[in-house]
C-alpha cells in the first residue's frame, strides 16, 4: 500500500496516553497520569443537553456557534480579563485541542516556526507538525522556577518565526506566568511581529496568584491585536467528553474564520453547546468546589513529597504537581514510569512527554480522590 505522508509518520507518540492506557489495562492500578476531573457534572448542565435532544434540535448551528453561547463565553472572558471583547470574536470549537488546531491552521504555513515551551503540553508539537510547521522549543528551567526568560525566547526567533505559544497556568508544571512577565512576552511578540496563541485551559484554577491572560496587554484595533486565546469547559466544568470550548480571536477575522470553521468541523454538536450555555450561565458551585478539592489535594501530596525529600515545583495553578524523580529514574523516566506501574500499580505521566527538560521528572494528577492520590504518592521512593 502507499506510504503515509512523512509529517504524519514523524508525529511523536503521546507518552501520557501511552502510560495511562497501560494503567487502564492493569487491574487495580491507581491512575495518576491523566487530567480527568472526577466530579459528577451538575444536573442542570446535563439536563440542558438532554432537553436539546428531546426537542430534536439536532440540525446545523451557525459555523461560529449558537449566539447565546458566544455571548456567554464573551461575558466570562470579559469578567476574567477585564477586556472589552464582543461575542463576534468568539468561535465555539470542539474543545481546546480543536481550538489550537484552528488557530495554528490560520497562522502557520509549511516551514513556518512556532515557539513552544519545553516542558509543554505534547499536542503543541504534534499539531504544528501535522500542519507542516516547525516547532522550536524554548526552555523553562528548574532554576528559574520553570518560568520563561525573554532572552531565551528572543535568541530563538528567526525570519521564519510566526507564533509564540504560551500556556498559563501550565500543563504539566502548575506554573503561572506573573502579570509583569506576561506583559513583557506580549511586547516581545509585538517587537518581532509574532502572533500569540495562549492556551488557557486551566484559567479557573489558580492558588493565591491571579491568572493573567496576554489578551489584557493586546492591541485594541484590527491590525494591532495579535493574541488568540484557547478556552475550554473540559477542565473548568468537567465536560471532557462533550468536547466544547472557544477560540477568542483578534478583531476583523469574521469572514475568514467562518470559512475555516466550515472546512474543519462545520459546527459543534447542538447538545454540547446547550450544555455549555447552562454551565457558563448557571450556578458556579462546581468550579468553587473543584478549586477547593485541587488545592487540598495539592497541599496533601506536597506534604508527602517533602517528607520523602523529593523536589517538586510548588504548583500555583492547574491541577498537577511536577516532581523530580531523577534519583531513581536512571536517565530514562519514560521507561521508569512503566516499571513503576508494573511493580507498584501506580501510573504517573513521564516528564519527557512534555519535552527534553522533563527528563527525570513526573507529572502527578491531583484530580482524583484524596486517598488514592496519597496512596499513590506514598509509594514513590524517597530521596536519600
């Protein structure tokens, strides 16, 4: 048979899924390797989706999404960022991943370069590679608390660089970019005439620090604005399987966006959109309880890691802990997490899933039940 295209053959394996699916095949294992919220979805959200089906409202919606949902996303974004965006800049997408793919499709041509954090979420590389673009990793170092440095990023900018990828709060790190540094990153993009794609999946979950979107510092007029913001309800409301999110775009792209949406997805399923309206406009108890749960789990797991002498990054957001297991991983943390699963029955995501700087580190998910989390972390070998 004919060969697949080279850019497909070269897409790296997602090591998060690799270890998680191995854990799912292992009876009785504790799965701490995937970011899957564990709370029941609020009843009013489920009923909104079911009511849509009961009405047989299963036809196409506008490419950009239901007007009421676009306005709900815009209203939340205005509240979160203080920016005065209008609903015509919001495009409803099938989860943050499709939003990222859509933004990269708009901005990257073959051979164009996109600057991606290392460590950073693996689909940043996977998606840009599928679009024939060239991912260039900018380093996030432990001695800098895994925060980006302007000089490191600037040194990697070339005539082919088109996009700067930002992710705060960070998956896998739990790091949150402070406001002043975010302002400098937007200015860097302005000076070098780069687009910014901002992945803000975890914007609802920060601890003692604010979430600051680069959109706060973006230009206000067509031709000045450069920030695309990818949002999702998967993490905020536990709607991972409904595949619902939004891409907030700079002004002036309405016609092009509708054409691109039509060619990729046409529109998002109606029941998911109505469930999203209910989530965004209804009671917010779920979000408050989830934030409390993740913070409590973070504090409890951090205490265990500290008692074992295992270095870790003090997570300021998202729902992960980033821990250094280099004292036992032997320079191959990907192989080590599989051995640990086989021997101890616990799965963690290997740091190399997120880039070369992740060697020796693991990502611990804080989503699940406290006892499962503590049992799993307690099995980690202490640092001598």
